[in-house]
C-alpha cells in the first residue's frame, strides 16, 4: 500500500482549490512582459493597499523577530462592530476562519448545507473533515434559502451562506437572511460569509453583527483581502458568540496572523478616505463594464461585489483568447458554470483593456 493510499479516503477525494492565474505564471507561459498583463481574476483591490496600511507594515518590519500579539486588532474590530473582544476570532484570511468553523463542528457522520455556485472553500472545508456535503440547487444563480432550509437534516451542523455570493455576485435581502436564521434549528451553525460586505451600497447595509445577541448559532466572516487591499497579507476574522469563538480559538494556530498583517489591518480600518475611494472606483468601474457587456449583448448577473459574472459562450475558449492578449479573468467551469467568466472591476484603464480584449476574443 502506498503512502497516499494510507491517507484518509475523504482527503484523497478532495479536488484542490484552484486560485486565479498569477501574473508571473501567464508571463512565463505566453512570454508576455509582466508590466503589460492585466489581472482581473481574483477580486483584488486595483488601488492596492491603503497608504496608512503600507506605512504601518513598513514600520512593523522592525519587529518581525517577535511573535505576534493579536490584542490590538481584536480590540479595534470588536469596538468597530460593537461586540465583545471575546467574540472576535482572527484568521490567516477569512478562508482560515471558515476552516476553523468546520473543524469545530464537522466530522464523519455529520453534514453541511451549501448552495450550488457558492464559494469553493465551503465544500473544501466540509469534505476535509469527513462530513457529508449537501448541495442545494441555485435560484437565479444564487442561494435558494427555502431549499437550503429543507435540506437540513438531523445530522446537519453547518449551513454556509455567502452574501454577496462569490462567484455570481447575488445578494440576499437581509430580511430573508434573518427569517432563515429564525427558522433554523438552534443546534445548526449558520455561517454568513460577508467578504464583499463593504461593496454593498451603504443605504442597503444592515448591522448583522447586532444579530449575534439573538442568534448564538450565527457566525459572521469578514476579510481584509478585498476592499482593504491586503489579500497578500492574509488576514480575516469571524464574529461569533463567546462560546463558539472560544471553541474556534481552541483549534486555531496560536500565531495564525503575522505581525505585518496585524499592523496593516489595524491601520487599514482607520483609512476611511482609501475605503471611500475604493468603493467609488468600484461603483464607476461596474457601470463601465456592465455598459460594455450590454453593448456586446452578453448576459450578466447583477453583482453586489467587486466583480461581474457574464456568459461568454465557450468560457474556456474565450478565456484562452483573453490570456493570449495578456488579460486574466476567472473561468468558473468548476462552479458548474462552464459558459461563464468572472471579471474583477479594475481601474478605468484596466477595464478598458479588458473590454477591448473581450471584443477581439468574441
């Protein structure tokens, strides 16, 4: 018997997560200069990182010989969202906290519910524990909460919900999410992934952190990777009841967020000008790309994130033609959408480059 055959069967059955193609990889494959490549594949902030965060990271370099102390960032997050510090769990990106939740509540003989076309990490986190994954059909490419509620079984311990959803951009009205929470058995954890929360129009946002007082089975996940521009530093967090947060911290690696990430995130929270500029750039860029998709008569899914998913016909073929022009978008055949591509909203110049390349590719 080989070493691989001795590994857990449910681990061997997992398909690894496929990230967006890096710029350097495309440069090697196609012989295209790095500077001429536009990457709109991974929902990164085209403005980069906050100037205040950059300054904080540069200052923190002098202390990297010391182990990290999460206290200041936890205190800042807790104060900002209005929860106790004991309700905040930091992660090496929000993917890390999703994995922590799965490790606490899932195991062989248990199940988790998620929606078709939802974030690929939910199946990965679930299957890595040996739990059964229950996938419910999508409704207009997004979550069908009624179907998800009906899919809950006695052995179900987690329901995964992304709002807005990645990779489709759908948004669930908060009233519907709240009604779902009220209907779910109290022993079932509802994970509300709000990675793109800051891109929701301010008038439509709701203080979901305030729901934690009523729903101790609610866990909210957020990240600094998107609008805050810290994807490469890997820092996210979960908001949960004190009891659940304590359990997550028991399985968390002691130093799972490094010094530079802590410093950058702490400063980024206070850079309101950068946050507003990022939001506005995304809003205008969304109009620019959607207008082009409509002109090209391409179907698209209205998005509340910093990306748009559109039907390209043969998604893989169109994607390859874009790559040859030095434009990286995200094929999403792995999400059951082989005819569709997802494009991140970039700067005005990057968006124009994508639109020009797409016209040629079609």
